[in-house]
């Protein structure tokens, strides 16, 4: 029993790290992120955590595509160009509507963003998290924010399984299940990204995210 619990804790820690990596990837590209992408640290961290999951073939294939894309990025794309690419894809395109990274834009029926914000903020508060409203932050349905929350839940689960936090494993697992339902919109976003762009980083990153979500869904 202790071994099974430790294995579950190790898996949760690996998933926390992977969702955190993808969250960072979909945030505005900082100098630190660019360096990690181009010096090998980003893909090494992803590969080491996928190894802790037992190297599932579908995640391995997604990582291979991401590694190939990062080699292209390191050879052909400066940090400034990555910023331009990010803005053109997700923020301020002059030629066509950008693929904004906000959940409500890809949900069935295109709900009012305020209703989506309220539902997400309620979920965040259930785990003692509040959005920082004192300085400019992304809205609660931004992809990077949602993935950061998933990483937080897996980290909380790992700490609870190891006895370092007093929380309910069942409560955290239920929170994860509920939030993966919230992430149903990601398929529509990645489909749109595939149609729009062959970007060497953002497209394989999106495919890694979709594969990671499917892996977690099968494991539940």
C-alpha cells in the first residue's frame, strides 16, 4: 500500500511539473523562458518528467515533435522574433483575428466571459487561491492560468499523498476531475492553431498539451 501511495505521489509530482512547463510555454515569452527553450533545459525537464510516468508512447511521440521544433527555434528564431510570433498568433495580429488564449472563446455557445470568470474563480477559491487584482494579470480563463492551477492541484495532491499536507486526496481528485472538464475547450483551440500555424514551438506545445490531458483523462 505504501508503495502504491508513493508511486501515485511521484506521478502527481511529474504531472505537476509537466503542466507547469506547458503553462509557462503559453505565457508571454520572457527572456528566461527563451533561454530555457533554446539551451535544452525546457525539453530536458519535460523528458525527465515523462520518464517518471513510464514513458507512455503517445507522450513520447509528442515530446519528439516538441524537441524537433525547439531545435528549429534555437537555430532560426531570436527572442524578439518569438515575441512577435506570440503576439501575431495570440494577441495583436494585423492580418487576421488572433487565437486568443481564453477559454470562453472556444466553448460551445460562446458564453459571456463574466459567467466563465465567476465559475473559474469559485473553483480557484475552493482551493484557497485568489486572482491577483492589484496588478495587471491574465483573466482566470487564460490558458496559462488554467494550466498553472492544474499544476497546483497535482502538486497539492503529491504533498497530501506524502503526508506533508493535511488535505483530502478525494477532494483534490474531484477538483482535478472538475477542472479537466473545464479544459474541454482546449481541443477546439488546438484545432484552430493547427489550421492557422505550423509554428515550431507553439504547435507541438499544443499537441503535447492535448496528449497530456488525454493521458490524465484515461488515468482517471
